[in-house]
């Protein structure tokens, strides 16, 4: 496939995309960089953010857009039309839970 996933040397917002590749048994380039390099790299990325998925020379930005793209491309959106929104709903709930955990650890609230 030749896809390249670009993110910090951490799990974070790229981890679901990594898992999708692994579950599908598809090889990809897992390009990770250290946070101290971020200030010089930031201007190279769409919206100045990561993760970025590079596919056939195109850069796809935003973690959820990448995840939906990969799920569709890798055949992981379910067996019927109704499976896809049910799966995506579950994924959105996981994001809500992760955000709540992050806020509880950082002392911030919604």
C-alpha cells in the first residue's frame, strides 16, 4: 500500500489508525518524531497538526478523518450499511471518554 502515518513518538491521536492497519494486516510506514523537533516540523503539515496520513502523494489530515478513511479502505466498517454508523458511534464514544479522562487528569473541565 505504501501509506505513511506521521505522528509524535507517542500513542495519542494516531493510535487508532495504527491499530486499524494492524487489525487489517496491512503494512504501513509508522513515521514517529520526537516532540523537540515539532517546532521545525509544524509548518510542513496541513493545519499545522498531526497525525497526517500520506496516501499516493496526498496528505490526509485530522485523526477522525484518517480513521474513517482507513476503516473504509481496509474493509473494517462492518458488513452492512447500518454497521458503519453504529461502529462510528462507538468510536465517537471512545473519543468522549478519552477526552473526559484527559480533562480529569489535567484538572480542566469541558
